[in-house]
C-alpha cells in the first residue's frame, strides 16, 4: 500500500500547478494540472487515512465555514477535512453576528481570518451572487495579507455557489476514476447529465453545471438533457462544448431523457430550476418585490408538473450500456414513493445503486483536504511524503 | 496513585466483554462484565485526567452529537469526552440540515460518519421513538462498514432515549461506588427511586427506568414509588424485578413516598410523566391531532396537582437510615421556593446535598469516554496502560 | 527575532502579578504589573505565531463561550485563542440549554466546567447585569474547585460586560504600543475618546469606559467628549480621573468634539447610549414594562438626531496634531454614506485608516491568550520559554 501511496506522491510532485496561495473557485478556471493535483492529494490523504496514518498539516488555526443555505453532507465533509488537517472548526453563523453586504464583506473577511487557514463558503441561492461573494472574500484576504493585517491568507473553498459546486464535481470525478479504474479509462465513456422531475422548487444549477464543465475535460461523451426551457447558464454550456472539443470528447444538448440515456455508461438524473426563472427570482428579490416570488414559484412548479415523465425508471435504465450504466446523484435524491410521491428516480433503481451513491459522497472530505493542501503549501507532495514516512498512527495514542 | 491506576487497568484487562464494535444502548442488554468494563475505563480516564495525563485515543476524527431535545449537562459532557479522546466535535443541528424520518436515516447516518468515531444521540421526547431511532442509526453504520462505505464504524452513544439514560445511570452508579466505597458495598443498600411533584409537564421516563434497571443488578434493595397511575414502562419494571432476584437484591413497587424513604440509604426523588400519558401523546402527534395535545397537558398537570405532597422534605428525610440517606438527582431539580413555587425537593434538603449532586454529575464525561474506548478499541486496557506509561502531561506544552 | 522574544519573556518573568487563578474582569481592578503581564504574554504569543511556532498550553480541555449578544470579532478571537492554546471550543447556546438566573447560575457554571480551562462571557446588554453575572460565575467555580467538584478552575474571561470591555481596550493599548513604539512613548499623548452620532440605538458604554479607564493609567492626556446628557457611569469616570493624576497624565470631560480633537494624537469617535437611558431601560425590563421600551428607544433616537454634527469629518481631523491623529474604532463603525446615511465617521477618513483599524482588531486573540496563560499557569514565562526553545512548527506536520 505504501508503494501505491509513494507512486501517487511522485505523480503529485511532478505536476506544475498554480494552486499555491491561489483560490480554486470554479473548475473551469483551473488548469488540467491543477485538477489532477487536487485529485492526487485527495487520493493520498484518503489512502493515508485508511492506512491509519495521521495527516496534521496544522497544529493550530481555524477552518471557518459560512453556510448561506442548509447542508448536511458538505457541512460534515468540511468538518472532517478540518479534523484531518488539524484545524479548529468555527462556523460563521450570520444570525449570531452582523454581516451585511457591500462595504463590510472585506471587513468581515479579515476579522474572521487572523488565525484562519481556510474559509469554506456555500452561497448558492441566487444567480449572480454566490461566486461574486466568494471573489470578494478572496480579494479581501489578499489585501489583508498584502497590507500586513493577516499573518497568512486563508484558502477560500467554494462549497457550492450559483455557478459551480467543485467539491461535489471533483468527488464525483474521483468516484468515476475509482469505478472505471483511471481517468484515462473515462475517455469515450458517455455520461448523461439530465434534468429529472422533482416536486420541489428552486434547486440550484451548480451541480449540472459543475458536471458538464468538468467531465467534458476528460475526453468523455457528455450528453446534457432537459425539457425545453430548463436551460443552464449559457457561458458554462459553451465552455463545456469547447472543453469536449479540446479533450477529444463530445458534448451535446438534447431535449429527451431517452436520447441521453441511450447507450450511456453513466447517468446523473437530477432536478434543477431553469436559469431564466432563477434570474427572475434574483431580480424580484433585489427589487424588493418578494410578493411576486410566490407567483414565480407556483409557475415554476406548474411547469415542472408537465415533465413528470422525466424520471429515471427501470425501463429507461435498460436503454443504457448493457442496461448497467452507473447511476450517480449528489444526494439527497427525490425517490418516487420513498421521499416523495413522484420524483427523480424509481425506488428500485435507487436502491440498487444506493450504497454506490454513498461511496460517491465519501470522497468529499478528501477532495477538500486536497484543495487545502495545494493552496496552503508550496510543496504538498513533500508534506504528504513526510506523513507517509513518519507514519504516526491516527488512533491508539502515541 | 499510579499503583491504583495500574490495578484498575489490570481489572479491566481481565474482563471479557462484548463491547468492541457493539453499541451500548440500554444497560439491561449488556452483561455484567460490560457494565464493569465501562465503569473501570471511566474511572481510569478520570484518574489519568486528575493526574494531569493526556488520553488522546484519536489524533483526528469526529465526535458527532444529535440533540433532539435541550441539554446542558449532557451536551457539555459529550464535548468534554470528545476533547479527552482527541476528537473534533460536530453538532448535527437538524434545523441546519434536512433530516427526515424513514428512508433517509440510513443515508444521513452514513453521510455524517465518513470520519466519525462516535455519534451521541439524545432522542427522549416520544415513547416508542428514541430507542428505535438509535437502533436504526446503529444498523445503518453497520451496513456502511460492511459494504465498504465507511472506513470505520462510529460507536452510537445513547445520550437519553425514551427507555434508558445509560450515561446518567452509569454516572450515578459511579457516584454510589465512590460514596459507599465499592460496588460490593452497595449490596443490601436500599435505594428509593420515587416520583416527586413538579409544576412542569412531560418529563421523560428514562431516568427512573434507567435507575431501577441498573441498580437492581448490584444486590441493592430497590424501592420504586409513585402515585397510582404514574407507571413506568412495564417490561422495564419486570426486568428490574428479575435483576433484583438474580443479584440477591430486592425490588418493590409502592404507592407511598414515605414507605420508599423508610430506612433508605439513598433517595432519588424526581418527577416524570405517566407512561399512559406519554403513549397517548405519541399517538396524538403521529395522527396529527396536535390540537388535543394542549388538553392532554392540562389534564396531566391537573393530575400532578393532586400529588403536591410528593416532595422530598426534611421530615421525610428523617425517615431514612439515620436521617442521612444520600440524596441524588440528575439535575436540574425543581426546588421549592427556588426554581419554582413548589417542587420535587425542599430548599434546605437540596442545599445540604447540592455539591454532592454536582459531584454526581461530574462522572458523566468519563462514563462517555469509557463507552467510547470499549467500543472503538479491542484492547482498551492496553491503550490506557500506554497512556499511563507515556504519562504525557495534558497541560504545559510538551 | 528569537532574541526579541527572549527579552519579552525575561520582562514577563520579572513581573509580580496577582493573575494566577484570579479572574481579570475589569482593568481598573488589576495592578499595573497585571496589565503589563497580559500585554507581554499576548505579544510573545503573537510573535511565536508569526514565527510559525506552536503554543499548545493544553492537550485537552474546553474553552466555553457564552454570548448573550451578537458578535463577530470577539467570537472569532475567542475561537482563535482556544485554537492557539490547544483547547476544544464549545459554545453555550442558551437557547439549546435551559439556563435561568438566580439559583441555577452556580449550578450551570459547575456543570459546564468539569474539564474547562476558560469560560468567555459577553453580557453587555443591561446596566447592572453583565459584571454581576460574571462575578457570580467566577465565585461559583471557585466554590466548585474548593469543594472538590472541579478538578481545575476555569479562567473567566470578560468578553464585554456593562462596565468594561477589557479584551478590546487591551488590544487597543497593544495597537497604540505598536504604533507609538512603546508604552513609555504614550506618556503625554492626547487621546480623544468622543461620542459620535449613530442612527442606531442602545450601543453599550463598555468601550468608552474601558478606554478612559485604561489609557489614563499610562500618563496619557485623556479627553472624554460627549453631548450634554450622554454621561458614562460616574464611578468609572471618577476612576479615570484618579488614574490620570497618579500616572502623571491628564483627564478632562468636555462637551465639544472639536475641543477633544484639538491637537489630539489619537481619536476614538464612537457612539453610545446615555447612562441614564440605559438605566431606565434596565428598570423597564426588570419591571416587565417592555411596552414602554419602544417609547424610550424613540426618545433616545430623537435625542441622537440633535447631535448629527458629532461626526469625525476631514475638517475635524485637521484640528488634530499635524492633522494626522491616529483614528481608532472597535468596529464595525457607522460610516457616512457607506454603512448608513449619516454616522460616526466620514467615508474618506475611515477609508484612510481602514487597514489600521483591522490591525487594531488583530491583537484580540493574543490578548485573550495572554489572559488565559496568566490565569491558568503559575509561571507563564517559563511555559512560553519552553515553546520558544522547543520551536515546534505549527504547520507542516512534525
């Protein structure tokens, strides 16, 4: 095992990345080497953990989380990554403090960063907001470091914004890598990222956008499917097309779940709200016309109802490669007859893949650790080599 | 001191328990050796702490708490146990995540467990619910380990359910052991577990049930007293009777506080809601008839009012062995003229025993640590021996 | 650098303080040596941190926070200090527990302290309450230690009460020390602690009181300015006068911002509510007449409106020494045209000093660490010497 880990460390040390002290907010802004470095560091930390070896990159310092939306998986993943790295977890509960927008973001960003190594942010509720907020926090702590306010600059971790969900998509990629044996083996594989019916409203676009923006870079055949009107943000769709071309893969947009599933190796059926609706929602909120929000929600749910047939059924699964495509989901899924009357996926399909969706989720803490290590250390490979060599047990005292 | 600790470690290492990787949810399901192993490990950790020796069983990993009811003592005890064991504390605030019943318990249980060594749960509000929930979480993470989803399986700690409150009752037992010198010395001692009047409604049954289910196993003379109608769950009362018989002790149910106090060595006067009312309450909640809950509460409080004389007064204390029985309470107590107009105990009685009730509570973090060590380590005695031998100071740097 | 740190440690070890096991609740109750010891320990910890050296005074144990008011800066400073010291952070969320006043403060204080090294408390909302509460907690854990309930006694940290805000004022003093080179250099410097207009109501008195009560002890020329009626608590104002006299400084109260600013080296313009209003507010709250609170607020805001000209403008800044006085603020400031329509300070003035206010805030975690070390260790200098000698890196594994 130690031999395998050594080989991964060698691969990591050979990469030239731009990750040190630079924030990884959107996968499509990062180089291929950056992506591989995060994946490798994540895999190494996971192997060390499973070998029972501790990885205390820090002996003190804070890992701060800011959740502007509910979360279970990501919240616990972040806490786990903090624990792996030896950091003290501190949640920035905005109701317990007095954070406002505008002028004070740079102030707050510095105030919470004096001894902070990483700030994880979820801000996915409003189109045009989350990513902008993260950039502003990132710029603010850059200024803080430059001007001597901060002794070090925390890494900003995107725990889901309006555009991307990189810790999810990278964990998903790690899951594919494990399932198919290597990144190379993903070449030519067809992945169907398709809309699915859900009785709930306003699910973010960041997961489907994250998937098409990332999987298109590994020579995969990406099929994006949704009912007419349920578009994603056009600039990201455009990027996915360009990536596919550059990586020797394919990218298509279709309006039929069946077409997307046909001969697919992987299916990712998941609901989202149309971009136009999400934009309208943000406008109403900004202009204070919250009274009209209820109408918008009603309209959106009524639209959804016309596409109840967008469900990942046993019949549809039969259309996939040998009827055995890998089913993926970021969880929780809307399961027909289980978590709702009718939803994204048939109960029998979900149950067959249930444990595999758990494994899919399992990689998230390590992906976050991989991002932290690459951002905070100039030579993450050297540090990981040290952990391997020291081999201090993570349990059983010392 | 080190000699005393060594002797405790020797005793622990001689015990054959079924605790490793198995959850301790109800004391009456555990063997005598299991109970003694938890007590011994707790005592050793407490002695090491008081000697200023650190006990970092883990170097990373999470201790997750799920509180479905308010808590001060248990919340802080759990945080303290986590700190003693070297774990990162993470509270599962259900309002900040989206936990539902049914299908999703197994999902959530796995999602919060990827790097988790212990999950502490308080779920004591509804008869028929708390214990079932804990069992489901326990089964879920067993599946997770078996199927390779989890790298390790967290211990499930019952921090109070509808049936038992084992960290309380074990801490109470530890208090008795210290007060009377040994477990052996408890043989033949009379303990009065009696209902007492409180102006508040719906106090859980788990403390009195936990006390009679545990103390009956050590040859004690257990007297359970309550006004007619204030029954506990019948299967647990039955078990207490069987345990008393087997251990050479006695068990009686009486309907007079005076009878219970007569010649008692220990008194534990505490309010609870009648089992039948608690069952009715669960039924109303399940059928959605929450409108009727107010009526039920009114009726219950009216019933309580008829038993205002069930108060632990100076006069009653005089009936106990030499008038000096040990007064116990899990805190907070309803103290007449202090925390309420009329309550469970007279102010002068409580004040005389106040500091002893604090000491009673003090054992809880160590009991939790004892449960964690026995669950997570095959040879907890060996690990504790290592801590003693290494004797690394827990303060003052290293 | 190590030479500088050694010299600071030598200075610290030469001081005779009363800080060990004694709580530092109000700066004016502490000796000069006490103040210097906290400053020195804070400076040493900060230097060690910036040198990348870890300072784990504890290997386990809790740092408990109780916030009875919102907080960002102090909350994160406390978490940072806990992390620096190696403690597990635990917030006492009173909504999640059942804390009441009176009898139960001593109970709760002990219940949360079994493995606790420090309790940080913010309780600044009501005149006559916060400091009393802290004293009660302090007395309670003293009893707990004395009676054998607690294995150790946590330090009580005043994170802002109705009277003083010592972690703020000490951090401010540290900022002045750095800005002017030494405490000695502060002698004769004029500091204007002045009221300023704010559109919000009920800001605590503890910051201005903390400033005049502390800065008057270092030979400074303290000018306290406010509109008629906006008095502070008279006993603290009296103390400031006495301190100034004893330290060879000056203390004056004026009713003009201009007079205070004239030739000032330092200005600290900040809003507060008049003492008489705050007293009235407490009375109404205690007597349950909360309906009248709205009227009081209206009246207070109407009063404020008459003093809109109390703003720290460019024009006023020109009156200060060479037009270049150091502007200070505890943050967040009410900035005209930025965080409010009209407020305490002009946008251009604030912007010029913005990064310096961040640096002012930066010292807080270290001041808290300095207080913890002096309270919990008999020989904090010896411990810090050990950290310096061991020089274990705080990042990069070990």
